[in-house]
C-alpha cells in the first residue's frame, strides 16, 4: 500500500511547474523581442532604400532638364546642330587693317552663295570664308546694297559638300515677343548661339555708308549681338532665317537689330544678276516726328505723324508737299512717325509708284486735312 504524498512533495511539484511556465514565457518574450528588432531593422533599411531611390530619381530629372532646353517645344541643341555648318566666318583685309564678320549659306537657283552685311565687306581688298570645319576659301563680291546693309559673296574653289544652305522664310509673320536665335562669330568666337525675343518691328537705323539715308523696316531683338555677329542669321524656332543680324547700340543692354528676311528675298535676284538693287523709293523730304509739344507750338491737336521740315529741290515731292505739312497716312496706312514712313516705303512701294499721302496743312491760318498724290522717285 502506497503512502499518500506529503505536503513537501506537493510544494516541490508546484515549484517545478512554475519554473517551467516562467521558462516558456521567457522564451516567447525573447523570441518576440528578437523578431521585433529584426522587423524594425528591415523597416529602417526599406525606408533608407526608398529615400535613396527618390534622391536618384530627382537627380536624374535635373540632369535631363540641364541637357535638353526647349523654346516653344523645339530643342535649341537640335536647332544649333541643324544650322551650325551653314554659318561661316568672313575675314577681310582693308587698307587700314582687318575685319571679321559672319555670313550664311544660301542656295539660289542651284548655285550656292554667302549672304552677309554690306558693312562687313565694305572697302575690303580681299576676303575669305571659313566654314565650321575650319576649311577656308577665297571669296568674291557678287552684289551689294548699302541702303539695306546687304552683300552677296561667292566662294572660289570650295567643293559642293561644304555648302549646307539655310532656308529663308517671310518675316511678315513675326510678332513682338516671338522667340528668335542668333548664330555667328562674336569677337571671332566661331559658332556662338544666343537667344532672345523680337523686341520691336519697323525700326530705322543709320549707317555711315548710306549717305544719310536710314535703313528701314528693321527688326529689334533682345538676343545678345556683339561685334563679329554682323551678317549672321537671325532664326525662328524652326531654324529658318527671318533676318540678318546687323547692328548694336554701343553700351546698350539687350538692344540689337536685324535686316528682315523680306528685304533679302526682295533684293537677292537683283543683287546676284546685276550686282546692285535700285528699288528704294524716294520722296526727297527732311522732317521730324510729331509730339505733344510740337503740336502745341503749331496750334494743332494732331500729336502724331511726321512733320515736313524741308523739301529738296527737284525731288518727287517738290511742288506737292511743303514745310510744316504733317504726314499722317500713306495709301490709307497710318503714319505715326518716321519709322512708320520709312518702313512703309521700303516694304510696300517701288520707284514710279503713285502714293496717296494724307497730310494736315495750314492754309489761311486754318489746319485742314488733304490727300496729295506723289509719284515716287528712285533714291539717288
């Protein structure tokens, strides 16, 4: 017969059970703690990887924006690659030294020519044209027009592969604010490109080679232009020629000028076939722009237009227009100043055309509006 368990043995069994329970709980706790640490570590590593990926993606976006710049959805790098081999460096020697300028290749009826400014080759005794690949050739003058600051050159001995002509398009569609691009050789820095906008249209500028006559219907642009750019192309955002960079205002910031492409297209046939252009209309007047103060002095309420100061003897306007006449329209087109007058004559008229000029004229102390017909002459 077995003896019943004693109180001591019961206590020992309870202790053992408690030890086992505590051990199990400790194991679970330790295992949970380790698992939590591992999960936390993994989460930290994932967060770090996400941050690194985001940083790399941001860097990649910056690189793409730096490499590819767009003007009106057109890549400037693509335009430059398209036109750079068409722009040339022109080098000339004169009796007093040397000159440098720019020009560009144009295909006229299957023959390649270089278009540039008249002032680039004025008084040069010899000239050369150097292409973007460094190959240089002698150049000859084909035709010139100082009144429009245009010149056409031929290149002697160059193979046809050197010539990569640009396309000339109408400048009539240009508007103030349009993006434009100038490519040339400022200070001899070959193949430089700058960008800007059309700042104004229908300007007039003066050159010392024009005998006192203004060069009319000029494009004003904010594209940086420097000495050596003269004769280079002014391009639209498709890489087509809309003008020829021609002049800057000394000490100005962002004030350059270009001969419009319409002038090139109007004159190029005559320049190539005859060596000159004789289509500049002539009125034979000197005058000044109207303004409020002048109108007040003259006793008239018209504050715009062009006031005639002097009519040259024997000129087309002689006997038709008189000093103090105020020209306010030509063939119905408003004339606000000399820029308007000169640009209209250049763009829309030829010698022998009859134009109807609207003027205010003072007769017997009273200002009246009159229309005077004048047959235009050829600029002497």
